[in-house]
C-alpha cells in the first residue's frame, strides 16, 4: 500500500477522504506514541523541558473537514 506519491495504479492508494484514513492515522499515532514513551523511559528520547513534569512525549492532531465541504 502506498500512502503518498504519484502512480498510474490508483486502486492501491489511500486517498484523501478514504474511510480507512482515520483508522490508519490512529494506528500509526498509537505506535509512534508507544515507541516514544518507551524511548523516554530508557533515556534514549529526551522530553521537551516543559513537558518532562507530565511525561508528555507526543501530541497529535487531525484536521477532518465536515462532510460536503
């Protein structure tokens, strides 16, 4: 599966507005969050100074337009 780029075979691509997109986003963000949390606990990844107290490693946002826009 290709997520971005240009190809003549568009049947295997995730396109903007695809119903699978939100699930793929959540899956990738949860995996990234787990990796960052593990790395922070092991000292591989350092917290931003203002986020260390609350152990914040990742914020993720999704811009999902309303239907019909």
